[in-house]
C-alpha cells in the first residue's frame, strides 16, 4: 500500500515548473495507486519527519519521493534496513537513481512505470555511518558544488548554468589533496596526491556516452576512482571521461574495488559531496557496502532495458 507521495518543493524541476504543474501531472498516479496516497509538497525537515513516522508505523508500506539525488539519498538513509519500500520520481537535475533503475525521465511516464513496479532489494553504501545511494566525492566536485551554491540559482536551467561556470573555474585552479587508500584485505595501501576522488556504490558502467551509473544495483561492492593528475588538460579529460563512461582509462584514473575501504588524509575534516550534497566529514573516512539494504520500486525488466537503450 502506498502511504504518501512526498515532493521536495525545492527540487530543480519543481522550481522550474511550479507545484501546480507537478500536481496536475501526478493526479492520474494518485487515482490509480494502491491505497490512494496523499500528495504533499514538503521541505527537507518535513520530509525527514514524515519518513521517520512512516518507518516506525505500519510495516509493508511504500513511499514515493519526488526530488533530486540529495532528496533520494536522505530518504534512503532513513528507510535503510526497514520494510518500507521506496519509489522515486525524476524531479532533480541528474536523477541518477532514476536512470540506474531504468525509470523514464519524463515525470508522467515515470509515474505510470511506478504503478507496474515491484520492490526489489538494492545496495547502499555508507561513509562514517552515513548512507549514500550513488557516490561520495572529494576534491574537485565538492569545490565545484560550493562555488555553484554561492552563485545561486532558482531553476533547473540556472542550476545547470551555474554548475558549468563553476566547473570552468575549478578546472583552472583544481584542488590537490593527499590521500592514503586501504581497499581490500590484501591490497597494498595506495598513497598519492589527487585533484579528485570518487567512491561509488557498485561498479560503474563502462558504456560510452553514459552518465555515471552502476552496472547493477546489487553487486555488493564499492568502486574507487582517483584522478592521477591536476594539470588543466588532464582535469578536463577526467571530467569528460566521467561523463562518458571511460572509467577504465588508466592514464587518468587509479581504480580499486572492494566491499569496504578506508581513506586517510592529512587533515581532521574534509569537504565532501555525498550524492551531490555538500557536507564536512571527519577523517579517516570509513566506507562500507550494505548489500540489499533498501527496498526500491523497479519497473519490469523488459521496460527497464528499453528505457536504458
């Protein structure tokens, strides 16, 4: 039974289209959904409170979340390990989990697909106990997000433009962080200085032209990609490689795969991007994979493959 459809009113698509437009698109979903769920537009604090209430209420419910990757990450962190199933609607900028699960990026089509979806267990990751759905990044991306947020934006398009300007600024002056990585029981520690490091929940697709998304949602592993050079041309190539699925380019990245890893830095705290949201983390950073920790609504496999094509 679906209990709620909770939409983050600050999500990029909501800001661009307006709440009434979103509501009109979702009317048919609400009418056909099991349990006739209530549609609510909420801020982050309200979202957290309502999810906590649902988690500790009646078991075997389903909650649909509309928002960006940060909103989905927050919901997954609350519902991890519970019997509550999560469904996601593409109302953010990147919508990485929607892409990974094979949902259409058109809101109306995604809503219809969720009606036919079934809950399946998927993996989550944690860093110092905090859940993430897709990735945690250090260096380049957190700096870019910080500059983008400082520029400000009021719509999805403005956010994308602010991101592009911020990317260009960081490319000219990339960060440099010293890391020591322990990944795998028998693996030797890796020590290097890098402008960017990303830890992903499961192995990423090596498909030309694909945005960063996992090969599968239940691989039970983490993948680390560490940029080798902070030269401007190399940083540009690194960014292009990340956007086109060229994660096996050994001229650009050191790559490791493990169920758990530990990253030490020469500082007590570090700025990180956790599923696109800025946060400060205490070091060292301890990462773990949580296999099957979240029940996630996924469309039938045939539809999933058709969308991903």
